[in-house]
C-alpha cells in the first residue's frame, strides 16, 4: 500500500468510525509502510496505539483488505524514545489478542478466546465479591472436584466473566494438558444448531463430553430455547457424572431464571451457588486504584489530582464496566492533551456518564438488597404469601421502590407478582407509619436506603 492509497482508505474510515473518532484517532496516524500483511503506523504515545488498535483495528484492516491490500496485523510505534521497559512497537491488540484456545493432542476445542487481562492478580477483592472469589480460587486449584457445578451469579459488569477467565488461565497454567472449555451459552447454542444442521451431532456430543472442565457463561441466554437447554442439560449431566468440573454463570440465581426448565434449575443448585453483590464504595475505589497502577506500569507517567478517584468511586456506582470506561476515557484524554487529570477535567469529560449514573437504583437491586437484609427469598417478593415475616420485607421493598425509583404504583405492583396498585399504596403508607412508631423499622429503612444509594 502506498501513502496515497492509505489516504483513500483513511477517508473511507471517516464514514465508518464517525467524524469525531476520525479526527481524534485516525487522522493523526502516521502511515509508515506495509509489508507482508503488516501495516505500520507512527503514533504519539503507546496508549494511543493500543486504543486505536483495540477500537478501530478491525475496521482499518477490513478497509485495507477491501482495497486489495492484504493486512492481518497492525503495528503502532511511538516516535519518542520509549522508557527502557516498554517495547517500542506494539502489535495489534497486545492485550486482547485472541489466545489460542487450549490446544491438546486430542484436538482444538471450539471455545471463546480468553481475555489476558482477566486474571486473578487483576481481580480486586472486596466484601461484595469475596465469596465468589474464594470459590473461584478453590476451583482453579484443580484436583478433586468438591462442588459441582460452581454457579456464579450477579448483575451486569460485576466480574463473572473475569472470574471465569481467571479460573481458566490458572487451570491452564497449573496443568497445561487439561482440556478446559470456556464459552458463552450463546456460543453453545450456536455450535449446537450448527451441529444439527451439518448432521454432526455425534461429533458435537463427543467433543463436549471429552473436556475436563466446562465453563458456560451467561446461561440465562438459553432459557426458553427448548432444544438447546435440553442438550445443555445432557452435556451437563454427562460431565458431572464423570466427575468433571462444570462452572456456570448467570445474571440471577438458578431458581430465578425464567424460562429455564425446573429440572435444570434444580440440578444447577446441586453444587455451590455464590453471588457477586453490587459493588460498594471501597471496592470501586480499589478497582480504580489498581487500574491506574496497571496503566502507569504499562504506558507512561500519569498525573491524577487527589480526590479524582474517590469522586469517581462515589459517583459511578452502576457497574465496573462503566467505571472502567470512565477511567479509560480520562486516560485517553490526558494522553492527548498531556495534562494532569483534575476534578474539573473529570466532571467535564465524563458529564454524560455521570449524568447516567445519577442515583439510578433498579427495582431488581432493591428486591435483592431487601431479600439479603431480611434473609427472605427473591421468590417470596412475588409470591402471594402474606405472613408477617415476608409481607413486611415486601412492603419495605415497595416503599424503597417508590422512594428511590421513578416507577409508578401500578408498575411497582406489577413487578411484585402482579399486585394491584392499591396494595402498593397501602404498603408505602404502612412503612411511613411504622417508621414513625418503630425505631427498628426506621433504622432498617434508613440503612437500606443508604446501601442502595451507595
Ligand atoms: P460480568 O461478566 O459480570 O458482566 P465482567 O467480568 O465482564 O462482568 O466485568 C466487567 C469489567 O469489570 C471487566 O473489565 C472486569 O475486568 C472488571 N471487573 C469487574 N470486577 C472486577 C474486580 N473485582 N476487580 C477488577 N476488575 C473487575
Ligand atoms: Mg459476562
């Protein structure tokens, strides 16, 4: 490819990535050459190279290939003398480069690539995730299977996938010959349908039954998909019967996955079921601090004013992915303008994220917190049961829903097992009354409110 041809390709990229991205990331790339499927660019900092590679690498290669220039790798190098411990050139997606999926003598497994960042050393442990972490560590030690399956559940972005990959990495390191298969439930379904279509069910079954460890992520995906869940059930049973470790994740507890057959629900509860709770302030701060350290070690000097991380940990409480996204944006910004990250810069450049995460508590979180707090089951919230030890927590959850969310009375009633809106009105009044008379209730309400808003 010539300079001129790159000019054309680049112009096309403007349409694909949008004008802003184009001006910020693509235009400043200095085209250096193309040889043997490798295209090189000069960039100002290693971070910029990584960012472009990760976010636009595929697009860039796709466009080049379309123009008849075969490219399968991008290299970004910094013009500045790099610090001694950082390599000058970064290969395309250095961190996220798909890892070979556990090859063994018996052939390759059709798993999903493991993210190299998702290891145990990069998992920050705090109160909300300590149990899940301990269980994952235990399973990662290998050896005799003590609980089968390990079932991890929790809301979006709380670290389920991270823990699963960490287990896979660790097992692979401890015993390189072990056949560990990690895939999402969606991929499981896709393989299954493919096998049906290609009349290769025998191979499919054989392959899945030949692994030593099976990990299926986001199993809620197969709920309602009858033949897939059937096949999953048989695979699962076959492995557990052979004493092979199975690890499953989902966004809620086995019993709460709607559309999943009862026999599967109950089977999934045979082993150890642990949940990842919503993050608290300390954990969020710990995660931010760790990310900053990793960034500094890998890229460059970074100046952050006091209080910025605390501010982010306090204000962004939705999930870790959003928190990371915010930090990455700040890094990118600081890297471009070469200035210290201040509170002002953070508020300004993260305005959209901060607005979104302004006190957005969901009814789901409320119910879960209330269930934990009073030690009742999620299903009790929806059930018609009216005994005091269940009715009171349910009323409390309704009261919190009214006070912390924008939901209407009918909407709340609907979510609590299809109750009438008058029931919700009654519950809200009841808790308000009780708060005035009963200091225990007042304290419960206050504590729950604070935990949910944290
Ligand atoms: P889930 O699968 O539960 O939706 P992920 O495992 O994909 O969530 O986590 C979302 C992001 O947050 C990932 O980048 C992950 O590395 C990060 N993350 C979540 N929990 C932690 C933690 N305790 N320590 C460090 N990073 C975390
Ligand atoms: Mg996940």
